[in-house]
């Protein structure tokens, strides 16, 4: 217990503890503005090295004292790669690493609040919110308004999307090698009616800023590799270090 008590609390542990307090206290309730602001500030402090990623190395072994057994070298990632950090019934934390030119297709976040931070690099983001849609048939189709259409560059403040606003349906294309850290509440779940749905967008020339979105099959060329989390360990509420 003495060793646990004297351990330095890492940035990612602080973020996990805050998410656990906010999202697990009142399950199903949307977080308040104050809670979102609090979490955004904590997420804004996170850098790539805090979650086990070396954004600068050209592939040679990292000399950073924070490397431990080594870091994931962001510049050498050759396909979209997901680093799973934590997931429970109430929220998930993870990082997507992108090689330059890679695209994550247009997709939604049903019933979710999502906080995201671009950890390094730059990415083109296009995001929509529904104006009106029809999900009564086998494929959802509807009218959506564009919320964002431009390039994000690091460093930048975290973004937040909500179930019905903020750009709930979006797509990313990496302009340079980049990484995006996501906090989702609640996480995706097919069993609980929160699947990830993909869309094609058809801009309406006579109505600038609006497009028809049509549900599509999972893109065949979408490949997401998994990578281990090499950052500092996260002690959950079931860990002896936190039980007293």
C-alpha cells in the first residue's frame, strides 16, 4: 500500500478518475456544461507521450526517459491504428493514429457525447448534424447540415460533440501523420443499440452547407489495426491501489 500511495498520479490517471466520477455517477444522464468544461481542460493537458506515443521519432529507439519499454512511434504507423486505453459500460478512452493520407469514413456516434483531442499533426475534418432523417427503412437517409469543413492543426483545443449537435456524424483525413484521442460516453455497443453506422454524403448544390446522407455498408477498404497501450498504467476502482 505504501508504494501505491507514493506513486505520482499521471495525467491519464487523472483523466480516467475524472471520467469515472462524471460518467458513472449518474448513468444515462448527459454531462453538464461545467463537467464537460472540466474534462476538456484535463484532456487538453494530455500529450502524445502521456499515452505512450512518440510523435517525433523517425523510427529509431526513443531516448525519452518516459519511454519505459518503448513507445509507439507515430511517424512509422502505416495504417489507421487504434490504441485501446480503457472501456467500461459508461465510457471508453482510446487513441487513433493515422498515417498521412488515411481516411476514416463518415460515421456517427448514436446517443453519445464525445470529447476529442488532436495530439499531434493535422487532419481534415468534415462534420454534420442531422436536420431530418428517416430510419424506418433498412437504411437511414436524411438531410444534414455541415458543422465543420476544414483542417485542424495541433496544438488545438479539444472538441466536443453531443448526440444531436456538435458534428455527431464526421469523417477524418490525415493531412500529416496524426493522432486523435477520444473519450466516448457511452461507448459503442451493438447489443445496446449503439452501432457505428457509415454514410455517403451528397452535397446539395442549391443548398450550400447541406447534404443528403445515406447509410452505407461498412467500407471494405477500412482497415483498423490494433496496438498495445504503452503509456502509464491506469488503476481502476477495482485496483488495490484505490481500495484503501
